[in-house]
C-alpha cells in the first residue's frame, strides 16, 4: 500500500480517537518534514526482481505504472517534465534490494531549489545528478500491498544528494505543563459528542475553510462546539510541543520571500504517525498558492 495521508494531531480526535494524546508523551521517532515534489518510489520490485522507479502510481490497483526502462517512463508518463525527472532518477538512484520513497527536490548542480511551496537554499552546491529527501522504506512480497515504515537509516550514494536531517525534542520546557494540558483534554473529551467518519470529513472541510481565509476558529460558531473546543486544545498542545522541536537541517527555508525555520516535523511511534505543522502559516499558504 502507498504511504497514507498523515493527519494533523487535532484532526484525529474528531471521531473520538485520542491516541495522539499518548503520542505526545511517548518515546517517538522524529523526522523533518520536507516539501518536495513529486514523490519518487524506487528499488527492486519484490515480484520481478528488477530495479524500477516511479511515482506513487506504482501502487495503482488496476494499472500500476512501474518503470524499468526509459521506454517505460515515456509510455507511462506523457508529461515531459515528469519524464525528465524519472529518467534522471532511473540513471542515478542506487540499485538496492529494498523499496524506498522520497520527495524529489531537484537536479544536482545548484544551491537553490523550489520543488513545491517552500524554497530551499543548501549550504553547498548539490553534487551529483539529483537531490532527493527520502523518508519511507517498504516491506512485503507484493508491491501493491507493501507496508510503509519511517526510514531510519541514512542513505549515501555517489551521484545523489540525500537530504535527511535529524530531529529531536529539546528538554527545555515543563513536562508538568504539557501533562496538565493533556489531562485537561482527556477530561474535556468526556463532554464531547464525537463525529462519525462522514461528519468528521465535513468538519475538516469547514475548519480548513477558516484556515484558508485567515479567520479564527471559534468553537461557538459550530453546532458541536464542545468537540471544536477539544480540537482547539489539542492544536494548542501540538503548538506548545513544537516549541521544543530541534533539528540539524543544513539549509535555509523561505516561504515566498519570508525566511522560515521549516515546514515542520513528523512524529511516529506505536501511538501513531502525525505531522506537526503550523497550519495558519503553511496550510494557509498551500491552500491559497497559485500553482503553475
């Protein structure tokens, strides 16, 4: 199965799943969220034993677009820009017995890249043919049903610049304060009428509309205001938690012309996988950006 959509912590509680409250006090693995495009999947096909590259369309149920050759790429992907990217990936990515996924940042030979909404300025000119931010490794014997896992190993290969900064939680700050907020969230949850999956999808659309327009989310403007109060509290817990996050990324980030610290982080443990992003900054920008 392809890497599924990673949710914001506050969105996951709408249906009554409070696992994220455990995640904030669990020993997590952390990674820096990097805004590359497109997603690239590569490795040795577990069924054919041959090296391939592709986008997430390699996992298509009906017609998987798996590329072993340049001819495959030209047949499966009519867009010339995507063809150029995949041909370069076919020529430069390391032949490995595993299957990886990462975000394409750009071709080698530069310091400045803008693969998506965020612009990156690397510390040095990227050597080699391509720049990729790998983040996932897959396991399984059938490509369509492989299971994704966060990538922990550091990839190194001549001809490819892999961007994999480390991330961790600083001990600065009060665990007691965070614990009190989490305990209050659990108490508040007992007063909530949780949403069905269908209702939750609609609530996410409504909440995203507030964020897109730059409006403050006011719980009392929703029929299920107790649930939105809990949503706001979990969002505040996330933002307080993010103040402790640190990384050793060796690049500068810009959103438009504004210098930023980065898009955010991903945390993963037995309690789940969640993205830690300041939605009023990055989500709103992505909602409103005009893409060519």
